[in-house]
C-alpha cells in the first residue's frame, strides 16, 4: 500500500511537470500551424509546394494530439464528482490500511446517517490513505488511529474555518497517537516537497496534493498536533445539495425551502 501510494505521488509530480510542458508545447504548435496556414493561403492550391505544407499540417496535428494525451494524464484522467458517502470510504480505506499495520488499533466514531458530499471518490480515498500512512509513520511502534465523521451545521463547530462558502459541511477527523510535530513543521506540512523524512523515504507531496484535492472540492484541511501526544487532521467538505433518497437533507437547505 505504501509503495502504491508513493508511486501515485511520484506520478502526480511527473504529471504536473508534463502537463506544464505539454501546455506550452501545444501553444507553440498552434503558432506553427497558424503560420503554415497563412503560407498555404498565400501560395494557393495550385502551387507545387502546397502539398508539402499539407503534410506539415498533418504532422502538427499528430503533435497536438500527443500533447492532449499528456494533458489528460496530467489532469489524472477521469474526474468523477458524485454524491458520496464518506463513512463508506472511511470504513473501506481504513480496513485496507489496517491489514498493512496490525500494530495499529483503528477505531471509528461515525455519524449515521452522514450527509453526502459532492466528491470524486478515488481522490478522497487518496487523501485518506495519505493521512493513514503518515499516521502510521508517526507511530513506528504501533498506536491508535481514530476516524470520526460529523454533520456540521454552521455556528455549531468552533473549528469550521471562517472563510468558507455558506451551507452545511461534513467533517472528517483522522487522529493518531504518534510522535506529533513541532509548530515550525506544522506550519509547513502542506507545502509541496516539504518533508522531514530522509531522502527516498518521503517526497513531501502527500499533504500538498491532499490540500489541493480538498481545496478543489470546496473544502478545507487543517491540522492540530502536539509533540509526543499525536496529531489530528480535520477535513471539511460541503454537504451535497442534492436530495438523495434515504439520507437526511442538510438543515440549511430545508430552511431555504421555507423562505
Ligand atoms: P512525506 O510523507 O513524503 O514527508 P507529506 O506531505 O505527506 O510528505 O508530509 C509532510 C511532513 O508532515 C512529513 O514529513 C512529516 O514531518 C509531517 N507529518 C505528516 N503527517 C504527520 C503525522 N500524522 N504526525 C507527525 N508528522 C506528520
């Protein structure tokens, strides 16, 4: 699992790089295509070099198709936002992680029914796996990992960030009893390439990508930590607006309906 995770972190870094190059390269190709068209136009179809310029156009098109493929990879390919049950993701992903670390006791404190969130399931799984693996590394001799979820109505939660979109949220907390981190480290953990691990062990991209993914979902992620006691990550995601049979409608929405 750790290897799988490290691999996806690497791929993501390469993807970002490749995406940037592909984008610039495609712009360049579009410039060449533009000048080639102008030249074709001024030579006219009867000119003996007209067909050669057609061949150039075809090659430019193949080059452009290639960069589009690269851009697709950089975006991570499929990106599927659907009403999602975070409890289900937490249970399945933590079971998977638990099998790799028998020395860690995993406990869950999940609200039922939990409001759904609009999310890409595989991205949220990626975020959580990152948090578990980090927690595991903070507990080399074993420990406890607690996972909790909560429906959050605004004003109900002192931790809910002040700058946010209005509406209800779902909160996920991941708490470990590990080594914790000092304040200087805490302030930097979401920076790309920031790591306290020795070379080759850490890329410093896990939490940076987690941050990006959660921001991309309109949510927030933050951390509390104490040296020697452990660390808590808190993730807030906006509750889904869609009415899903069998789930409780967010309170703010019900109120809106009566206005
Ligand atoms: P990496 O794991 O490759 O170092 P991350 O972005 O996942 O990169 O984490 C950055 C740093 O944050 C880690 O090197 C570690 O110092 C710190 N960190 C992350 N999670 C925890 C945790 N649960 N307990 C203590 N420190 C942590």
